[in-house]
């Protein structure tokens, strides 16, 4: 555990598999305590975790804020519009101030905050990490969402047990709104790291970062799983034990940003694939048994998937959201506490 003290979490790829397993084990212990009605030890008593939000959040903010409180610490919410960054203050100066004031820093910067221009959020994340001596936790950027992935793989393990030989399909799904790649790529990376047979299904043009694709292939090779990309919705679903249906924008848009590419032009492309929507008959007829439907939320109901699917017997979206609280708590504890007495 001491090896994780003070360590940044920018992407799960930069932590060893043993370290990722350590997070999940601690998350399971915290979950067991809380579900028994017991309070976890105040591991982070009088510790401060500054949460810097360039982009809005429902679950990520709530989970980190609740997690710090449960562990005895405090998580101030910093809306970046209330700082002087928008007025031209250098990111490194802001990072240094929060480094001096706190024990950890979380940063969330993606999508509209960077005009969907790929790499800009990751650049800001790395600037914080380069300056700060305290751990910097990625609360989602345009490239990765590591704590989300940890909570999600924890949920998949709970449902499936042994992951070797189990198929996880991450599929593009239609949406009339623009969304980035962070959750998609983090799911690809962590599932392939744990030896699952990972399939990404998407229409032409909705490519992932080529570097992430290469990392996923290497993960699969090392872990004894597989990785493939297909361009047919039903083919991707066939034989899957887990499916994650979510939209994301085209690679061409991400190269130049939404303003330069044109949101209307992007949605015209999306509208060609309205049939890429998860329905209950897909789960019943194409997926393996058992079959689980996941989503990082928000899910755009009626577009990415129907209510029947998201509220149905195969859906584990709320269990997944709950486990993300415990995973985030475990990351906070392991990176910000020298000793963990559980």
C-alpha cells in the first residue's frame, strides 16, 4: 500500500495490475463496512482534497465529496469559473497553490470545456501533475477516466467472477448530443488489462485514439485475452457477457474541435446510425448468459438505449454507480494515507 502513497492516477495504464487489484480489494472492504452500517476509519482525518471542475458532474463530484467525508477528510468543490484561470492565470500557478494548501488534487476537464479538441484536457491534467507534489487524481479528461473504470471493473468482477474468457463489448450508440472518449477508452484499457475478450463496435469514422488501441492490444496479449474492433452493431453484441452502449464523437471532429468542425455537421453523421440503439431483444437474442448491461451515466434514454433495457433485469447501472463511490474512496485512501487500518 505504501507504494501508492503520493502517487498520481492519470490513467490505469500507469499503475501495475497488482496496484489496480489493491484498489479493488480495499473498495470491497469499504463497501462491506458501509453496507453493514459501520463507519469506515477516518483514514483521511483533516486531509483536504481540492476538486477542480472545468466540466460539470453528477456522480463524480458526489462520489468524491461523499468519499472524502466518509474517510474523515474534506473535498472543496472548485468551479474553475470562480478561479482566475479564465482570466489568464497560468495553470502551473494554480496547481502550485492547491498543492500548498491541500493533500491531494482532483481535476476534471473534458468535452465542452475544451471544445472537444482531443488532447487538450490531458495536457492540462499533466500540467497539474508536473507541478504538484501531492497526488493528482484524474476525475475525467478527454482521454481517460480511471476511477470510473476501477469502479466498473469491480462491478463486473462481482457479477462474473473469473473474467478470463468473458466478452465485454463497448459499443457506439446513437445520441443527439456530443460526448467524448474518456470513459470508452478507460473501459477498453482496464477490461483488456484484466484478461477479458474486449470488442469495440462502432460505425466508420468513430475511431478510438490509435495509441489506446495499441495499448489495448498489448494488454490483451499480456493478460491472455483478446481485443477486436468491428463495425457492425449486432456482430459486436453477439456472445457478449457485458455491454456498454454509449455515444462518442468522430475522430475528425476531435482533431480540430467542435466549433471548427461544426456540431450540426457532426450530428448529421450521428443521424445516419440511429439504429445503433440497444434494445431488450438484442440482449435476449444476441448476448451470452449471463448478460449484463452497464453504463457510466448519464445514459441518453431512447437514443443510446431504451428504458426497457436500462430499467430491466440485465441492467446493473445503479450497482455500478454505487461501486464507483467505493473505488474512489479506495483511490483517495491509498494515495493520501500512509497507513490503512482495515
